């Protein structure tokens, strides 16, 4: 609750500062200097709500996309463990179940924020009226060519279906897990395997398309065939970091006493390996676009690497340092992956780093040079506090140790 109050306070301060345009001379000058060039392919100058309101709406979208994606990873991670017949992770299963508590409220917020953004078209340029109508002043031939995919009915339909799929399978696995606690036997375990297999197939498709819809379509003229993997990698490593941090905090608080260094070591290896995987996708996307030097692809990196008077250049390199260099160097040794203090530092860095990763994906195309951090940090703290409230509530609703899981003994005696 204190986190939420701190976020509300910071948000109010940020809104007041933005409304009074304190320090706004830089933004006004930058906007005048850039004009159509600064806004790139997304239009000429600023349009939509007043800047303070637009920053709030865009920040709500940014944070909800991040937290909803991380929340789904709780279900994805658990499903992967089931289909792999993995035994080591049984002791942390309830942490994964709790992590997914944001899926339903996050999904509802996704629809609400999108609809709010439609009022003044603050998030998605392709929602502008007449943009797909030939002869209209707002007509854009390239966006009109995507009208079969980018139209409100189909877009909202996809969003609701994807969120519905994630929410259904999250609840199904949770219900089977609780029923197993009550009744025992292997019946529920085998049902979970079947449910998980189907979920993973559906998630593989829905997560990629949601990445195109919720993030890539903000930069309407730009596209990358690797973007679905890139967003998933960011969600995935953040979800593992959140699982690891929660597990450590619970163990230090006297819960999850059976979690040993071997479990932390495996979680550390996941974070180490998938930080490298995220970097591989990041580099492959960047290198191929740089090598091809096609204007419609290079514009994405031009905006983030030197565009808008260099507003985002430092963040571009900071993104690589905190999400790859730092976890790679710190977690390189075996001992570091088994020390709670080192893992706590790395997990916090990864979560902060990938929050900034989504910031860098969303802000340049929406806010151009009018970005900021006070409002954005305030919204982030409100989301974080709300996320933690739901997560801890779910943790308290059942035993932290799955009582009758057939692989429980294997997990208790797990060593690496």
C-alpha cells in the first residue's frame, strides 16, 4: 500500500509539473525544430490530448503491457514445467500461480486504456479518422494497406480473445493445483500436462500477435519479423526475475524453507541464459536492419539512436548495459547464482531494465521529444503496488507447498 501511495504522490507531482509546463521550454523548442521530421512517419508535430494527459495515457498503456506480459509468464513457466515433467520447480509453483494474478485485471485495463486512447488517438496513429480513406486529408496509403489487420473490430476482438485464453488457462491450472492439494492422486497432474500443452500452443501464437498489436503497431510504418520474439524474451526474462525475487523474499521471511541453493542456482541459470537470448534477439533485429539499411526499417532505430535531439540515445545504450552486460557479468560464476544477495540485485536490475526496454519501445513513437519520467515512475509504482497486493493475496490463499504433487519429493531433495 505504501508503494501505491508513493506512486500516487509522484504521479500528482508529475502531472502538476507537466501541466504547468515547468521545464517545458526544451520540449517546445525541440518540437519546433523537428516539426514533421521529428515526428517521422507518424505525423507532423503533436496531436491528441494535452501533453500532460497524453503522457499519462501512454504511461498507463506502457505499464499495463509490461505487467500483464510478466504476469502471464507465471502461467507459461508453470506450463513448461508440466510438459517437461520437471520436478525441481515444484516448490516454487505457487509463486508462479501468484505471479499470474494480474492477468484478469490487466486484461480488463488493456481494453479500457485502449478505448480511452481512442478518444484523441494518443497511442495508435492508425486509429486516426479517415487515415484509411482515400481522398481524406489524413489518408495514409501504407496504413490503408494494413486495414484488413488494423481495424478496431478485429483488433479489439483479438485482444479480448487472447486475454480470455490466458485468463482461462491460468484459472484452469490454478483450480487443478488446488484440487490436487485437497484430493491427492496423479489424476490432476496428468490433466495439468494436457491443459499446459494446449495452452503453450495457443500462447505461442497469441503472444506474438499481441506484441504486434500492443507495441509494434504504435510504430505503424515500421515492422520487424523478429518483434514477437523480442517482446516475449523481455516478458520471459522479467517473469523469471520476478519469480526468483519472490522466492528469495519468501525464503528470507521464513517461508519456503525447503527451497535450497540448487533451486536458486537453476533460476539463476534461467536468468543468465535468457538475458543472453534477449540480447541475441535484440542484436539480430538491430544488425539485420542496420545491414539492409532500408528506410522503412531503419527509422525505428534512427528515432531511438540519435533522433529527437538524442532524447533516447542514452537509454538505448543503458538498455543494453542493464539487460545484458550487468546480468551476464554478475551471474557468470556458479557461486553468484547460489547467493541470494547477488540474485536479488540482478533480479531487481532486470525488472527495472526491461521496464525501460518497454519504455524505449513505446515512448519515441507516441511522445516523440515530449517524454518524461516523473509521471511514468508514478504510474509504475501504482501498478507495482497493485500487482504486489494481488500477488500476495493469492500467495496467502493456499499452502505455499503443493501438498500432493507427485514430484514434490524430487523437488525437496533437488541439488545441482
